[in-house]
C-alpha cells in the first residue's frame, strides 16, 4: 500500500564502471564514493545519473563515473581520497557520507567536492556558510542527525510499551556515532525511555550486539544511520525477527527488507541533487557559486507485515501519517 510522496524504484539494472581507462581519456572523471554497497544503492545511483543528465552529462558518453563502494571500510577513505587527488579527477562526489566528505576535504583544497551530509556542513568544516560555501565544496544537508528525536518518537508511538531501547552505532563511522551519542540522551529523557548504547562494525559484532539485546531484555532497537548497516539489512531483519525485537531505521530499504519502520530524508532526491550539482560543476560552475541545499522531503515508512509478525497493532492514525505502508 503506497502513500504520498512515494518514489518508485528506478533502474534496478545498474552498470558499474570500474576505472577511467575504460573510457576515452578526454572524458572528465567523477570519483563517486559511498560507504555502502551497489546492491543496496542502485535506485539512488539512478537518481544521481538523472541529475547528471539534467546538467547535460551522460555517463559513458561525455563523463566517466568511478564508483567506489566502501561497504563499511571507513579506514580506506584516506588512501582512496589520496588516490583520487593524485589522479586529478574532475569532481569528488560523496552522497550520504559525513566521513567521506570530511576525508575528501582533508585531501584537497582544489578539486571540487559535492557532498551529501547529515549534519550542518559548517560545523563539519566543509563550508564557511550555506549561502556562500567559500571553498571547493558544496552539496546538500539531509538532516540525518537532526531528526534522531523524531525517529525515536515514532518508534515509541509504534511500540508504546517499550521502555528499554538499544541504540546501535558503528564506531568506525566516527562523525555519525559521535552525533548520535550526543543527541539521543535528551530525546530519550523527553520520552521517558531508558537507552542502552551498543556498537558494531562487523557482521560478528552485529551478532554479538543482538545477543546482548536478548540477554538484557531490551524492548526495541534504534539503528543509527550508517552505510555498512544498510548493507547488512537482511542480517538485521533476520536477527530482529528471530528474537522478536521491533527495529527503527533511517532508510526505506531496511524496512523493505523487513525492519519495522524508518524515518529519514528522501535519499533518492538527495542523490539526484548531488548528481545535478556535479554536472553543474563539470559545466564550469564553481562550488562557491552553488549554495548548500537543504532537504525538505522526509519519509516515514512502516512494514505492516513485520508489525503483525511482532504482534504490534499499528493505529489507524499512524497508518495515515505514514508516507508508505509495506504489506
């Protein structure tokens, strides 16, 4: 059952160019860096390409895009960025990644960077102001962390009997982990919830985190935004259903896989905007001339099948509030 503002899956069959040498040398090269994996991101990449197309660039015809999927290996960022800078790519695009954007900014003050970040890019040190970025970086702020309280509140509304809520962070994703730890205590106090913070950076650590949840009789789980966590969404869902733990996520893909709910920015729109700005820079625009955009589209998604399996009755008011209901 679909609700307002739903964006359909686009272009599931996505080709993944691997290196610039596969294309004519005259083409500009865009270094696309993402913390996740291609299998979880094909619709988003289609949005990125659409933005490029709207600026007059078609991948494989007049631009080469190198896709670098970290799959949670954040420790590779410095060397990857150094390589992109050494090869003087035309633009570095880092949609959905605070850490990647900061690594790019640390690596170069001259190559243009188009970012998608979940925090104020001024505080992250990426730009001097939103209206006039003042350097070699611009992009979009999609408010991942500013809506932590909203996501926790929606989980509380769906599972009102839950008192003990675990928050799972990836310590390797330092910017997001630090912000989550800063924001979540106040949001929890306002709702009268007890919070337990758990960490995981590998498949085995995810298993261990769920073992702790079960041992400590946690009532619900809030999964912090993280590219690696999205790649492990099936593992999360399998463990959550096995142990009867309602889970709240940031991305729709995690709920489509079987998570209970998600609330977050419209990622397809964000990738599209990053692609459009990348194309504008390829055409000659300077990052300082392109103001930082701010997300205005957010999606609340509920998996009704998961709710039924967990014995959760979703009130009609919440169903009407949702942008999408997955049956």
